[in-house]
């Protein structure tokens, strides 16, 4: 009996010593880590509680996180994830409890964690976190009935944050969202924590809430179409938000302002509030209580109502006792009043401030974000002088593109009710020529001579990256390195859409870019598109633009990059004066963010047109705005091109200045555009022309008629064009052959002989 007792005791001790669960593991992904080379492989072998650590590098894959309670994060930093199939989400979180943090992601992240066996309570007990990621060309989507998803600290551009109906406790805080249709959209969500601390810019709508009631607190929304849309059924309470420089309105109420009301907000828009068809009476102020308000005043009350031109109610209201509350109510509409509107005339002091730039040196074109900070009450205006002849008004933070190499002194004047102060930073921005390579982190970029064509399609790639110590090309995104050359050529033999991945590295890090090549099936079609460039691809740094013109036909080109914001005039100034194009402009109907426009002056006739227009051709050129499909009547209006013509050419060719015109190629034919002489200097005549779109253009003129009535230039020009076309048919000089036709012949006698010889050759050929 004693022996049995001892056996039982030892058995219990042994069993107690065995762990009841297996400890969580660290699973390493990437070069040198063993057998696991992809994130999806790691997810597939992981178990609940495991931590997946990703080594630096570029991972081109679509990931489905189907295991619960996983943490996925970089081992250190510099982990880039892009989709292998860009038609679906880059990352799908399909189980609960995932933490996804610290990545650079291209494409969408989707949380779809509802399932029939996962109640809301189960999801809440196993929360999901999407935090501190940089997401480009995409956003974060929380699908229906998914709960307890925290979206925080992310920098997002391209799509925004979209939370569908019927979830609980989904949190959206402290994100930066830009260049989206809607920055944050929440519909019919239950028990939503305050949507707070987010910064949203350059979106059609900043925040759109609908279905139920939501609290919006301490968000900053600027340069959008509509700042906040309290939409349809449901509505919002607004406290502590800054909504500025929105082109349509700051706040649009088509649903309601809920019981807590809207107070202690800073509005600075030409139109601050719009109401829907069924306007009700809402609450626009709290009681007058001590406490620092949104513009630094000593009392809480209503809202600060400003306008960019300085004529807003709060900017002009009387405040006799200087307590920061206006002496009269502000009538927002016939039904709605702010009875305690804030003012900025209390204890006025000059602003004390400073500003910084995210980058102070680089190659042209250099895009710089300037950020102001300081004290001194609410500023009525900010005036930036970038030192290159361009100013920016009424924006506390400003983005500016320096297009020319040089050293620039930047100044900022800040004005409030007490006066103004100035900060000047001498020689603050240093812009080097694009050929200069700045030591530092790698900056990837590449181009190709064609992005679409018929199989077999030979594509010439050119690496134009900065700071590349090494490079790898994957031309079909199969994970196999195809080349490490600077300018490789790859032949696509089969139809399909191929993803090209260039990855560059140096000791300071890694950078990658993914673009697309479309290979078509069937015979070649020489028709051209008149809506803009045909580049299908994108990159990790916003709108890149593209050109379908063969590189061998381009004499010189110039790029210009600006932000496109809905409702604003957009002007691409080609400041380097490399081509005959001075600028291209239009009014934007859709936000597109940072966009590149290319002006190409051609060696001869464009390969995208079937013939030259009538008249003597001065120059042929192309203008491509952004990526394919943007420059359409749906997105732009009031398009204009400014071009220049050398006076010496007009004089030497004896051209009639009044006959100078711009021709655009649309629907396989040339169309003349009326032009206006805008200015002239000693060297050039400058013309502007309204254009229906951007594509291939040709500048033409006609010769003057002499005293005998003979045309000294026009007929010869026609003969040269006939010869040009016949030469094209006889010699096959199109883009496939690599030769480029001349637009005109400099010796008139030679032109006549060449034209007659061409006609005779055709006649003899047909006799056969």
C-alpha cells in the first residue's frame, strides 16, 4: 500500500511539471532565416500566439492571415509588402487577434474576421490591431460585422479607412490619411469609440459618418472637398476639430448634429456649413465655462468661424470685454445659431513660431513639406515665400515643388489680431541637378519605352534610381531574379498582364517599385488614345505618369509634379524651358494627389499619329498628365496649353504669324485649336490654346503669299508631307524600324524634287 501511495505522489508531481500549453514561438521570415522565405508560409505553419518576424526586404505576395492571435511585424525595419495580384487585397486578416504593425504596404489591408462561430463578444475578447503602417495606393477596410479592430498610427494614401456596418468597438485614432476619395468612412457601426486625432488632407470627403451617431474629436481636416459629412440617417457630435480650406464646405449636415452638439471646433472655409433638404435645429455651443478653448482663449463656448480671406464672423466680431467670446450670436442659418462664438481678440500677442521642412536637400524636382508650429493665439493667415518667386497663402502647412537646381531662402509671415511676425531661413533648401546623386537611402525609379503592346513585346527598361548599390529585376513577378543590369531588355512572348519589380539596395536600406506591362493578343492597332498617357502602372510614391511614345523619337522632355485637388485650378509649369511647352493647366474635378505631367518635344512625327497636319510643322510634341485614364472630361475641365515659337523660325521661313495654330490628334485625325498670342519677348512668341484633352500635338503655320500670288512655302510643305508619307509606306520607318521622319525639308528645291520623285515612284509601282 505504501508503495502505491508513493507511485501516485510521484506521478502527480511529474504531471504538474508538464506545461499545459505549448509556448509561443518566434518565426523568422526572410534571407538567411532557414526554409521560410514568404510571409504566407510563416502564417501557414504558425499557431495561436506566435510572433512572425520579417527580415528587411521586399515581399511580393498576397497574404491571408487565417490563424488567430498572431503578431506580424518587422524584425527591425524596411519591410515592403506589395501584391502579387493587384486585383485583390495585399493582406486579408480573416481570423481574430492579429497584430499587424510597422510595415510599408502597397495596396489594401482588409479585416474580415466575422464568421458564424465568432460572436461579437469573442472578437472583442481577441482584438485585432492594424497600427503604425505606411499604406500607399490603398487603405484599411473593415468588413461587415467585424468587431474590435483598432486602426491607429497609420499613414495612408490612395483609398482611406472604410468601416462597414454592424460591428462593435472598432477604433480609428491618430492616423494620417491623404489623397483619397473619402478619408474615413464609417457606416452603421455600434458602440464606436470617438474617432479622434486623425489628420486628413486632399480628399474629396474628409470624414463621412452615417447610420448611427458618432463622436468626432480633435481631428484635423484640410484641403478636402467636404471636411465632415454627417450623412443620411444618423449623425455626429463634433468637438475640438480643425476643419480648414475645404473647397465645398467644412461641414455638410444631411443627417443630423446629435445631442452633444458641435462646439469648440475651428472652421476656416469659404463655406463653413451646408445643410441638407430637411434642416433641423441643432446645438452649436456648450455653456460658457472656464477652460482653454481651441484657439487658446480662456473660456469654452461655441466654435471659431473663420474664412480664408479674413472676413469670417469670428475674425470680425466685436468682443468688448475681450474674453474670447463674441458679444453677439452667429447665425449659421435661419434655424441654427452659435450663441457663444469664439473670437481671437482676447489678450492679443504677436505670434511666436518656427517652421521645419521634411527634407532640406535633394535633386530636382524636389517636393518639400513645410510645417509651422508655435504660440500666440489663432493665426489669421500664413504667408509662405519659397524663394523661387512662388508664394502660398492661408496654409499653416505647405507643400512646394522646387523644379530648378539652386539654393533657396524660405520665409514665413504669420499674422493674427495683434500683428505679424516673420521667420526667415537663409539658404534653407538646396536643390541639385537631377544628375547629382545624394548620398543616403536608396530612392527607386525606372522607366520603360512601352507599357502595352502585342506579343511578342520587347520592352526596354531603364533604372533611374538614386543611391543604388545593387539592383534586381523581376520582369514577371515570379520571384525569380531576371536581371541586374542598368538598362535590360525583356521580351514578353505571351499575352497577359505582368508585374515588373525593381528592387534596389545600399547599406542604408532598400526601396522597390512595381509597374505593369500589358501584352495583348492579335494584330497591331496603330490608333492612338487622346485621353492621356497609356502607362498602366504605378509606384510606391504616388501618381507617376507615363508616355507611350518610343524613347528613340523623343528629342527632349521635361517633367513637372504638383498635387491635384478636387475643385482647384492645376498648373504644371515647365520651368526648365527644355521644350516648346510652357505650361499645361486645367480645373480638377477629382482629387488625384501628387501627379507628374510629361512634356515631350519630338525629333520628328509622333509614332502615335498616322500623318502630319496641314501647313508647315514647327514642332511636334506630346503632353501626358498622370497615369492612364485621369485626363478625361470626367476628371478635368477648362484644359489649356501654352507653347512658344521662335521668332527666328517665323522670319527665316517667311511664315504668316497670324496662321500659327496648334493641332491636336483625336479620333485618328487632326483637329485645329484656336490660339491666342499671350506675350512675346526678344526670342519667342507665346501662345495659349484651349484643348479638349492632352495627347499628341503639332504646331503649324502657313507661308506668306508673295506679290505674284504664288505660295512660297505652303505647296512645298504639302509636297514634303506627301513624300514623308510615301517614304513611310515604302521604307517602313514606323516605330518598329527606329528611324524618324523629318517634319519639313530645309531646302525648297530638294523638297520639290523629292516630292516629284516620290509621285513618280508610286506611279511606276502601280503600273506594275
